C-alpha cells in the first residue's frame, strides 16, 4: 500500500514536527494505516526536548519525490514553504492556522484552517469531534506545540481555545504546563553553540509580498545580547544567503521570550521599508519592537501591507 506522506513546513518548529506525528495518529485511528509522518528539516533543540520528554521518535527526514504521491500538509500551505516536489503531489488534506497564499490543487481536498494559535489546537478539536482517545504521549506533543507557538500563552495569536485545550492536555499528559513549558522554551533558546547560519535558518520562512520575496527568520532567546553580540557574523551569513538565493530582503527576528519583545535585523533591497512597516527607523540595520513576538500576527501583516 502506498504511503500517505504527512509533513509540516521547511525549517520545522515544534508545531510542524509534532502536528505531523499527531495527524499521522489521527489518520491511523481513522482507518488510514498507510499514514506516516515526515519532516522537511532538522529537529531543533526545543522540539527535541519535547520529543524526549514524551518519549516520541522524530519523524523521518523526507527525501522521496512526491510526484503522484498522496500527501497531507500540516502547519503550512504555501508551496515555497513545502516540499520541493509538492507541485506534483496529490494533496488530500490541509490542517493549518496561517494565511492561505501560493496554494492550489488539481482536485478537491479537505481543508481545515482556523484562526487559532497553533495547528495542534485544531488537531485537538478534530480528535474530540471524532471521539478519538488522546493518549498521554499525543497530549504531550499537542501541549508542547501550543506552548511553543504561543510562547507559553503570551503571544497575541494565542486564543481562549488554545488555552482551554492546553489546560485539558496538561491533565492528560500529567504535567504542569507553566513549569514544563518554561523548561522546554529555555531548551530551545540557547544559541551559544549554534553557528550564524544555523541561527538565521533554524525557523525561517519565505513569503511572496508584492514584488518582493522576503525571508523571515525567528530565533527565541532569554538574552537578546546573546544574539545581537554576534551581529557582524549574522550579517555575513544573511548577506551570503541573499546572494545565493532568490530573496530580496532578509528579516531576522530575535525574540526575548521572558520579556515578550523583539529586535529585528534587516538586510537587503529597500530594507528601510521594513522599518517603515513598524513605524521605526533602522539603526545599524536593527530596530527594537516592544511587545512584538508573533511572526504570523505582528510581523508578516505589516510588512505585507508595506511591500504590496
């Protein structure tokens, strides 16, 4: 029997990895025994902490050509964020909480998109609607994804549905959401042993905005100086990325997960337009954005409006 490939976006975060595993479990419970989770990039330290804590194996790295294959997308829909051969695949289902852009299919499909803080919250609702058992391991993976995407419920993307789901899942997983969540976020926040290339690409997504292709990377930290102290090194890595790829602008968002603020580092064509989107000016290619933590809700929309 041909496999059904399930995967999140490139440069996967905790929601992308965990939602693939969760969706594979959902499909198997729904009778699709061929469903298998995959990933489109390396597993980050935060995600590995969650997988280890709940004794789950990371999905296999996808290397197959998907032409003619059945796939299910989680935590993304835009083709530039997906597998390289996605255009030739048969997309059966999408479960996502992002904008819909650069997406099309040749045939009908199931599409579940909700304006929630996390894909795993949507999957939690799907399990409840089907009256499927949520095992402690799956509950832990769901909870971890919600904590990650909401920055421990501090992000403006976090909804009451996310919070209520997390509360129920914490009970099933038998953990204190605040204590566990802070340790998980801290596990992924250290950049001391990461190269500049790893930092800018660890959680980076590409967006088509007007006539521009914009690459937006985000790195969480408990100390912004740990990131900004390496600015020259980061700028070199970004400059090389801009010269080797078809990106017009690169925005690196360094987010302080304890104080819920961010500093952006911007390079590329018309970089001052990025600062204008937030009503600030760049100083040595950087700008401080108080209260900004969400790429989806606070970073992408104003940049899109400015560049479109």
